[in-house]
C-alpha cells in the first residue's frame, strides 16, 4: 500500500535537492537565465508540497490552498524557464493571470461552496496550461535538435495525460483529490513525482547541451574582435568548396591586410593596434551581406567568405569595404588613427576543387599585387588563361 504522506515527503526532499542543483548552476553560470526560473520552480514546488503536508495536522483548508498555489506557481515558473531557454520573452502577465484564475477557482469551489469536480478542474487548469504553452517550443524544429528538449517534451505530454485522467475520473464521480487520499491518488502522486524529477533531468540535459554549444562557439571565435577565427574560416571554406564542387556554383574570398599595422603598434602601442582591429571589424561588417562571413586569421589579416558570389560581385564588395575605410580615414582628426587596407580577391573554380588552401593562395597572390601597386587598394586574381599554360595566373588591380 502506498502511503500518500510519505510520497509527498519524498516529493519535498527531491525538489529541495533539485533546487540546490539549479542554485549551483545559476551561481556558476549567471548569464543562463533559464536556470533561475527552474531553480525557483523547484524550491516553490517543494514549499507547496511541504505546506500541503501540514493539512495532516491542521483542520484548516488553508495549508491545502497554499500548497495548491505553490504547485501551480512551480508549473508556471518551469514554463517560463523554457521560454527563457529559447530566448523568448517571458509571459509574466499570462502566467500570473493563469495562476491567479486557477487559484481563485480552487478557493471558490473549496471555501465558497464545495464542488470537488470544479475545484480539481481549476487546479488542473493552473498546472497544465503553462506546460501546454511551453510544449510547442520543445516540439519545434529548434527544440527537437536537443535530446533534453525531446525528453522534456515527452515528459510534459505524460504529465498532461495524467492530469487529464485525473480530471476525467473526477468528472465521472471518482474523488481523486488530495483531500480524499486513497490508492488511486497515491499512484498519481507517485507518477507525477517521477515525471517531475525526469522533467528536471531533461532541463539539465538542455542546459548541458546549450553550455557545450557555447563553449564550441567560443572555440571558433577570435578573442579580440569577436568574429570567426582561422579554425572557423577553414571549416567554412571546406564546406563552401564541397558545396561548389557539387553544384558548380562559384563563391569568392577576400583576403585583407591592414597597411602599416606594425607602425601603428610601434608608434601608438599595442592597445591602439587592438582598437584599430576592432574598429576595422565594425566598419567591414557594415558593408557585408547576410550570409557573408568575416574572419580574423591572425595578426592584422582578415578574410571574408562570400557564398554564391562571382568574381565581379566579390570585387564590388571589396570596393565597398575599401571605400568605408577610406572615408573613415578622411574623417580622422586629432589623435585618431587612420586605417588603410589592401585586399586580394579570388574566386573558386574547378581547379581549386575541395582544397581551400589553393583558394587562399590565389587571394594572397592578389593581395601581394595590391600591396605592390601602392597599398590602400584591391586586386583581383584571374585563373590561368588556357592558352598560357606556363603562366601562374594574372592579377588585375584597381585604384
């Protein structure tokens, strides 16, 4: 025989433990906002269950009402944590209205006039609606990518199924409420206890997956400028080469070098040099299209990957980036440091195949020509003319 008070005690202990775990996650990762909501959900749920236990020793209905309010609030907080996890705005008004409406129904049909079916329907409404609203995020294509989201979605569906069974049973005349107790109620409490713990485990898996993804992203970003680093660039170039190899559609690459950067470091210091790199990054990004990728390959060298772009289109982008730097240099005054750049432009072709280093070598060849032409310029690499097999390639420069 299942003992309901014992089950509720286990519920309290487990949710206190989950609250401590989420508190540790919150302290370790203060920017992970979802963890704060899940921590609050665990502690509020434990407090609600603890309050509900007092009804065994007090004849007043107040502990049961407070316990119901705690469980409803825990459900709302869990749903808001899911919203924050997916960077959605938290529905404070909706969740507050849902919780208050549900609790008013519980009070009305317990204290105002006794009606078990309507009381349990109000209670179930407050528990289920927040989870139903959050379920669409977990079952969306974005959510299905994460194993933790899949598990959480399945668990929420199971919780809703139990709540529906309890509601239908109450409507059919079976008292499955906490006031009635009984083995049917104990079995449901046991099921909800297990599913609630499993749901938090799903949340933990979601958190681990998110944090692991953030660490992976940091490994692909340049520490100083925040753009892609050389590793990310090579990954992207390999993908673009493979894609162009399958489709035959070309893409282009810009190789950029800041002119006189060593002189800036020697004259103004490395802090000024770092500021110039950041400033150039911001300027260049204003002239790129969605889908273009800016990467810093080291020192004062940058690359821009231009998907589905011909050599002519790439030259137009290079001209735009060059012009914004020239305009910024003209507007410099006082202690401002003007930035000048040279750009080499190259386009993928069948001869490059799946070897991005060949494309980078072509862009570097064009960059060398731009430097040789007087700097603050860009040059375009042309593939080897078929009638001149001894030629390595030709370069066009532009003023």
